[in-house]
C-alpha cells in the first residue's frame, strides 16, 4: 500500500490511504470521494474492504465520477507470504469504519413493483414497462457466472448501479480477468462482463500484460445494457392544481388546467419505454418550497427525503432546490408576464394632431399661404387692369380679409360666396378646394382609426408604474415566492410590488378568471402565467379587445427541467434518453 502511494505521488497524482480510524470515518470518506472524480483501488482481501464497500453504497459513491478497481486478491495469484508490508503501515485495525452504522440508509434505485408501492396511498398514475419486456440480453449476454464465489459474496447487496464504473479483478487459473460489474437496481441480479484479460507472468515480479477483449460493437452493446432497467419500478409524483376539474391526464379539452403535467406526460412515457422501467406516480398539489430552514414541502421535499426517484413532470430551476435534486434535461419554458389593455389614444393624447406628421402640417400651411397670396395678387391685379366692360366682376369686391375667409372655408370644406370671372383666380380656387378635399378626407379617416386603436403609452415597467393602472398577481405559490425574493433583492419587480400590488386599494392576488375579467373591463394589469392567461383571454375576449392587449415581463422565462433525487443512479441514462 505504501509503495503504491509513493508510486502515484511520483507520477504527480494525489493519493492517500483510507487506513486508520480518522481516515475511514464516514465524514472523511465523503469529503475525499464524494465531490470530485477519483480512482479508488480496493484489495478485497483487506479486512476493512467489506465495510468500505458498504459505506460507499450508503454514501452513493458508486457513481459516474468514481472509478473503482477492486482486486479479489492484490497478490494476483502469487504467494501471499512473499508480499511484505511496509513497516509504517498497520494492517490490523479494529476501529476502522467504526461509525458505519450511524450513516443514514437512503432509498436509492428502482425496486420491484410490490416494494415500490406506498402502503399509505394509492398510486394516481402508473407507467407500465414495455410488454413483453424488451429483451436485450441476447445481443450481449451477461457473464455473471464467471464471477468467483468471493466476488458474489463481497458484491452482493452493493449499490453498483448503471451509472457506476466498477472493475472486479480476479485470478482464474493462469489468467487474470477484469470484469465490469453493475446492476439495474438492488432487486435485479448483478451483471458482469469480461472486458480485459492478462496471462500471469512466469516471473513472480513480472507485470501482467492486459488485452482488451471487446470490440467496438460489444462496447456499444455494453453501453446499451446500462440503459436497460429490466422492468424495475421507479416511484415519482406529478402535480394536479385543479383536482375538482380533473378528468384524465390525456384529456385536452381543458388544456388550461394542469397544462405542464399534461405536456410532460408523454415525455415520461417515452422515458419509461426507452429505459425499460415502470413508474408509480402519486398526486401532489405543491411543487415544493423552502420553509426558511432548508426543509422543503411538496414534491421537492419528497425528493429531498429520497422518498421518490424522479418527478413525472418538469419543475423550474431554483438555486435553493439544486442541492436536493439532480437535473436531467430541459423540456419547456414557463413564461409569466403582466397582461393589460393599452389605453386608447384619445385618453392619453390630442387625437386632432395625430393624423398627420409635423411635415404634413407644415406642407398644409405652406400650400394654404401660397393660395392666399395668389388670390390676393390676382384680385388686386384684376382690379387695376380690368376694362370698363368687366366692371360687374364680383372679384372687384374681394378684399384681403375675404381671401383669408376663403382659405379657412376651404380647409373646413365650406364654399365661397362669389365666383370671379378671371380664369387664374378660378384655377386657384378650384385647386385649393380639391387639395383640401383630399386633405380633409385623409384627416377624417385617420381620426376614426385613431379613436378605435390603442395607444403605445405603456412600453416599459416604468411607464406602468407611472400610469393610473392597478396591478394584480395570479394566485399561485411561486408568484408569492418570486415577489418575496424580489422585495428582498430590491429590483424593479419589488418597486412594482410596493407601489402597485402591496397597497390598500390594490386587489393583490387573484384567480386567473378574476384577474383577466378585470383586465377586460377595467384599467388593470395582471401578472399571470402566460399559458393560463391567454387561454382565458381566448375564451372571453372579443376580437377588438384582443387587439388592445400588451404585455411586460417582470421575471425572465423559467426553464422547466426533469429532475431526479440527489445522486440518483439513473440521471445520466435519463439525460441521454
């Protein structure tokens, strides 16, 4: 042992012996092997080896980050008397792993169906494993019969699940075999596959030369075997928020009720089919929230206590949940938004100046002024150059004030009291009337459209806070938690909560139906989960009312993920599936 440590240290690898009372207590072993990638070499002939493997099972140290190499006898067939221990190593220690019985035994891994049933509660849903079970052993049959009697005795009941990497090294005759061992769950037999062999050297001090026995196809089949849970049963839960309206998990007539469990139900079924497992699913009405002391209720609480293996629906990621669950894969995003109807333009601005841009108004003034000047010049020139035969022309009596009145009348679609004989004045008058006719028609049509269209007065959270709108929030547990955290962090959502929601005249938290009704008939904004909000709007709003809708985002979209209990042996397989 001491020589091996010196050899690894010389190679630049950090190595330590799990020997002695302090180094073999559960706390030290968990700190040494629980959080980083390690290679652990075990001599099964060592007196403390069996207790180390039991401790590793209880601490879930047989996982994807750790590689275990377990020698049936590190002498590898040589005379045990020829192996000499270093003088500084005490091989006889009775106090090693003395706190093993104090380590909590959690429920890890799948079970037989009868063992997975909760005797206190009937399962809400059940996913059956593929029938008949998917037989894969014919492609790469386990070689468990190659294990020695010592291996069967030592590895029995150990939690070397499908995510573990354990090599068992044993001597058979003049050969040394390396077998990769794992099991689907404790209710299924241990599987072993010979992956390498070596001939024992004739020289007692020689080194065996290993030969890899598997080709690329066998390696792929071996990886495939790790995705077969052999029809074992997992235990999980899903959430039903509207039990009084629940009919069936596949009933889409009321899609707005329990939308996310219904969306994730096919995902759960496909996972069970892909990995060949069954699942008992129990009904819950709470995702699970921290009580302030690190203890969760609801579904996350059951995962924290290792009562369930995985959830049959997705949950959104939160930092306080991460220590108690393992994330599998993202499915759907959950969005929330503040939904409201924009106020009409007539209520926030002067609609009579909105039809035309400032450039059009300036061009209208310029054309009117030009027409006024032309008419004044034409009437004055005519008065000074007319002949005696043209003395009865009405233009003789047109003054500057009359020209101004004409321009105002043309703009408001009124006529003129006289028609000059002079052709140029007639052309000016008729051109001005036609131009103002088009102008007036465009103005009137735009006014009608503007009165019927919503404004864009509220385009940011700051605009919402400065408006007269009241704000309410959908009555859901996560909405309460989000706003509590926002207030603690003093972000923009906390400003909205303090000024618009947590006030005496604010309705506060409402059901989806009540909130959307207020959005429809009042100047009201409603923070709601968008799937539920828009489904209620689709059922109740008229088409013109839908055109007034806008939304603002107070909280970013929360990705929904499937998760397993912490240190679940199936997380990697589920992620790949």
